[in-house]
C-alpha cells in the first residue's frame, strides 16, 4: 500500500504542478474574490483530477487479467505516452515563457459553489489528464505497483486518494500562499519552472516503469 500511496502523491503533483491557464485563473480569482472562493475553486480542480484517477484505476483493475497477459507492450506504450506528455509540458512551458503569456482574467464567478463547479468543469475538459492517469495506472498494473503486498482494490483506492490529496495540496498552496506567491508562480518565470519540474517528474515516472519491468 505504501508504494500506491507514494505513486498517487507523485502522480497528483505531476499533473497539478504545471502552471497553465487553470492555475492562472485560480490565482486571479482568489485575488479578486478572496481565499474562500479560491479554496472552493482549488477543490474543484482536485476533484476532477481525483475522478480521472479513479476512472483510470477502475479500468486498470477491471482489465488486470488482460493487462497481465500483455504486460510488456502495455508497459512500453505507457512509457511512450508519459514521455510524450512530459516533453509536451516542457515545450509548452518554454513557449509560454518566450511569449510572456499573460494571466487569464477571472471574471464571472461570485461564490464558492459556482467557483467549485466552474473549475471542476474546466479541468474535466482537459483530455491530457485522463491520458496521463491511464498511462500511469496501466503501466503500474502491468508491473504490480498499485497492488503491492495487499489487495488490488486497496492499492487502487490509496492511489486515488493520494492523487486527490496531492492535487488539492498544490491548488490550495496557490490559494493559501497569498496573492504574491500565486502571481510569482503564475508569472512567466514561475510557469517555466513549474512546467520544467512537472515535465521532468512525468518523464521520471516513465523511467520508473522501465526499471520496474
């Protein structure tokens, strides 16, 4: 179970750390409306990440027998997907830095409930998130990382909860760290650094899957 916990935490941070339009919107929203609304919006983002992690885990567990039968090609496919996602995030961070992308305007949200639903919906529309979690879970199922020494369902549940907690912790850091910290992280240099860190983490997951094979 400890391996699933660590994997879930790293997976949640890996998808949450790259600062893009959603994070910029979150910080701008918090600056305009206050930490209460910002926290609700942050939990909306984390909930969407948790749902995608759950879908990926359920699919991986349900197809565990099939995955085990073709573990090697699936592991390689997962590695390729993770490497591509990592490279794309790094390239996007460099491109945004060169373009000096501005923060997204945060208008049209007035309460915690609406902020939660809006950021939840925006995050759900990102296909990269489900692709990311699916690659991690399928690759991990092929190498028995999620199961560990306990039941598969327990490892899967631990992974999902850890991924949600990691995503929530990062989003709430943007909110609770104050507007100054948030704007520093969503500025050109902050977006470049977080993009490079996230891309490196995701590519490290790919290497870990290879070594685990």
